C-alpha cells in the first residue's frame, strides 16, 4: 500500500517527500512503477521506500502507529506554548537603515518600568517552562535602563520559569558597563552585518553620518573582551546582489562561523523604497546560490562556516527534526510561538505584526498588557486567524507542494503585500522553493564531502 507523500518534477526525475522530512528521488519510470504498485517488493529501492514510510505492508492502523512518533518529532512545536517574548523597548534608533521596518516615522516612544512589569506578569501565564525574552528596537540600547530592569526583575517575578535573555543591537552604544552586565547575566547578543564596510554603511547609515560599520566593530570588540561572542544577521538589498563572495568573506574575516542570509522583507522603509533596493526572486536566488557555493568552498578548505537558512531546512530534511523557527512552522509561530510587546504595552502576534503597526495599521494587535492578558491574547480572533491562515495543510498550492514538509508561510507578509492574510506572497514562495531547489541539487548529486558538511549543519540547530 502507498503511504502519504508529496511529489514534484525535479530536473530529470521525481522528488518524493514525506511529513517526517524523509525524501527519495526516482526516475520517471521508477516513479510510475511505484505509484502503480508494480515495483518488485524484493528490490532495494522498494525496501528503502518502505523503510521511510512511503509504502507499507499490513494494516493501516499498524502503519499509523509505526509513523506517529516520527510525525510528533517533526511537529513537536505544536505541543509547546508561546516561548518567545519580544520586548520592543523603544522605536528610537541612531541608525537610519534604508530597509528599516521598526519605525514608521511616528512618535518616538520608550518602554517604562510599569509597562515592563505588567508585561512580565502576563508572561507568567504561558504554560511554557523555558522562555526567551528578546530585546529589540529601534536600537534597544537607547533604553538600556529598561533592559537592565527587565533582566534584573524578570526572574524574581517569574520564579517558575527558566529565562534566556537575548538582545538585537547595532552595537554602537556598547560600553564596558553594558558588556559587563551582559556577561554577568548571560545575555546573548546578535547584531546586523550586511557585508563589508562600504555595503554595510550604505545599507545601515548612522544618523550622525559616522560609520555604522566602525561603530559595530568597536562594540563587537568590547563585547569580545568580556568573553561575549556575537551572532550576526545579513539582510540582502539590491546593492548586495553583485558581491556574494565579498559578503561571505566579510563574515569570515571578522571570525564569524555562521551567516544568516536573509532576503529583504517588503515592510516599512523597504516597501517604500522597493524600486531602489528590492529585486526579483530570480535575482536573489542567483545571489544565494553563489554565496552558498562560497561558504561550501570555505568549509572544504578547512574553515567551518554555517549558512543558517540552509541549516534550518536541512535539520528537517536530514533529521526529521522540528525547527522552532517561527516562519517555517505550520501553523506559523505568530501568537502561539511568539508575541511582541511595544513601548506603550500593546501586544502583537509577532515582530512583523508590530512592524505593520509602525506603518499605522493595527491589524495584528492582540491586546494591551494593562487591558487584558495572555489567555485573552491566545483566544483572540486575531490569533486564531493567523494560525488558520498559516496552516499549510489547508492552503491551496501549499497543501500538496513537494516542499510542504519543510516550509511555512507568513500571514503578516501576505497581508502587507497582497492585503490578505491567506493570499500567499508569490515572491516569498518562489524564494523558499528556490533555496530548497539549491539544497536538493546538492543532496541528489550526493557528493560525500557535501553530504557530510550538510549533516553537520543540520545538527548545529
């Protein structure tokens, strides 16, 4: 009997995938034999397909029982409650990034202790035992006293929670005092690095006309003197498309062993300046392929480096492991995986939802820390709507896609681009399909050194 699987044309054959992440590549002739149940049962090919649950002998009930634990593992995030709480402690910033999504040009606001404490008390109601509090902005260090207040008081107010703290900063305001505090309270730090000095300063100009790259570098060095290693995220603009190798080496030269290549999201300033800094999926994927080739080359020459987007997907493909990356879930993590809390105490489904609010649209507002609480946020029509709209199993074009086991949709991006949370962004879909095409090119080719490298990446998540 045939099991449940997805399939699609891939170059000169057919790619099969299953809900546990397993996959097989068959010639068209072998695929036709398989789906017509004419593949000899004693062949290695049939036995491999059976081992990976693409077909089975015996009863359907026994097949389901055999599969269920792998299915649970691949979707384990469904058994977890909201665990990521983003505190946007200010929308003020000392950079003027050309793609800024966190400040719509409205009134500048800073979170107060009263808002912070009210938010923390609501967090207590999440069933999740391990939670992450992430500080964002604007530039969150422009409100460092409230960051300090939350770190010092959250554990007192949430004695039954295990709390991890992280901050996303441009590092320009890092001092010895701040670095010492982060070291003492184990606050992990992530920054943005878009490429070399020229590209980084173009994408992320400092408001005072100084070099944001040099400021970032100085902050990074201070943190490292206190034993703190930073992570970094790259955002790809049109200006980056011609220099993928330069970008990768800018990371390697600064000692980073991981790069997260992110396509531009059409929100905030990026939406307004799209004709200047945007691009087509085809252009991005040409950039991504060249960048990935360079990362692989660097690894094969003896310097470890991981591309994070690839690692997220490979974790699902090679290990059948659920990845709690909010955009690659079904449903997505909006509300049920993360919420974002702004300076005035408003609560949104996710970071992107509060970015839509910065653009003047409250479509993804769940409530306010003073007016209602966690249970109301989770039971709100808004939270239910984004969950429903991101359930791949019910979305035309997604429910039967060969890449369905690895992918996800973002209702907020759909809404920003198409005015509907259920109308899929064609560009975003094309980019994720393209990235998966690139990865399966390597996987199907099957070079041992690449497979070994990809396996190590998949285990790094």
